[in-house]
C-alpha cells in the first residue's frame, strides 16, 4: 500500500510539472495532493 501511495504521489508531481505553465491553479492543487499522498505513505509506513 505504501508503494502504491508513493506511485500516486509521483504521478501527481508529474502532473504539476506538466501543467505548471498552462494552469498554475490546478498545478498547485495537484502539488497539495502530492504532499498529502507522501504524508499518508509515511504515516502508513510508521
């Protein structure tokens, strides 16, 4: 489950990278979701 959550965070970070120039608001939302996914993975691992 931890690896899947980290994979989702990586997918979200890729979305941030690809949308940053065209739609910064959406990129910020994706970035926040990526941070939450990483936090959830760390919490799940502990």
